[in-house]
C-alpha cells in the first residue's frame, strides 16, 4: 500500500505483506523436475596395470606357494623398462599382482623366499603383439617352482618342489629360508652351455631352463599380450616336466645349426654370443 509522507513524497507503507511471486508455468516446472544437471561419467583407462597402457604386455603373477615371497626386477642394457619402474617388493601368500612392459622390453622378475641373485626367474622379451617370448629359468639357481601360461596353456616352467630332494655338489645351497629349507640352490651347471642338468635340476629339464641352452623350455613366440605366471606346486604343470621327482640326469642338448627366433631371444637376453645384456651368474 502506498501512502504520502509529511514532505509530500510517496512511500510504501511499513509492515505490509510482500507482493506474491509470479506463478511458475507448467513448462518451467517440468524443465526443473525432468532435466536435472548430469554429472559427467568418470574416464576409464583400459588395460592399465602399474602404469601400463594398451599394447603393453601384462605379466600377471599369483603366489600359490603358501608364504610371503620376494620380487625383484631387472632389464637388459638398452631395453625398455617396466612401467612404473617397480622396486624390489614382496607378494603375500595367496595374493596376485601384475606388471606391464612396453614394446622393446627384455628382462626378468626374480622370485624367491629372500632377495637373492640366484632365485628362480620369470624371463621375457616383448617387441609388440605377436612378437614376444617368455620362459622360466633355473639356470642361476632354484628358489620356488613357477609356471607361466598364455591363453590358458603352460608355455614354460616346472611346478615341482625341487627342495624335496637334496641340493648337493655341484650345486650349492644358500642360507635357510623361513620354511626351514634352503632359500636357494645355486646351479653348478650354469657354465655348461649345452648341459646336462645336475641331478637336482634334472626333473625340470626341458620344462624350465636348467642350463643355458635348455631350449625345450621355450615353446616359441607368444601371440597374446597377457602372460599369467603361477608360483607353487598346485599351479598347472608343464607337459615337458618329468612325471616324477627322481634322481636322474638330463641329456645334453644338441646345438642346432639355426636356433628358432624364441631361442635366439633367450640367448640375446643372456648375452650369448657377443650380445651385451644380462648374463647368468653375473
């Protein structure tokens, strides 16, 4: 209500109710109810494993050995590194982890009860999809049984617990591990390029590398970009390993005139011949 003040001006009378708001139309109400602000969906990165990306090789590792194990990482000189530059770490019993490597990688994961240079090793090279290679090596020594599979098929490794038999000359046991068994049995045949394997390593000859050119342990180039490795005696067995644990000598390998590419990659990873890179026992 408007009233005239003493000075003649007009003003709104005090204590008067405010004017009613303009009515909301049906279209305006519908827009507010049925058109809420939409929050953008999160961006999902595919195939990201420890900093990896599409096109990388993923190395998945499962610990079925029943105790905490050590993992350490090594690459050949001039090779691409593991994604994220992982440092020595551990993997708990019944746990699983994954690591990614780009094209141009050649290296290994050392696996054992302690961090030791002669541990069992997951080795590989990767130069893009369809151009990779993987194997399990006991050439430096044995610590735990490992097998690796691609596409559900074991391609390298041996799931036998070799410590069920004694580690004796020419092989050398290390200090005891937390399970009361030697942590490592160092391989006395590592300098014998064409074998044979010693009696301790013989049950796994041809399944895992037990001497430098034990090439039956390498089934050839892998065509997948996922490699699954399992640690322990309950893991899938290689068709190449011996049927029983027994004291026997493996035969010597014959030097072929031309090694398959996968065997050449294994030799290159170990600096033989005339190639700079990792060498067993160094």
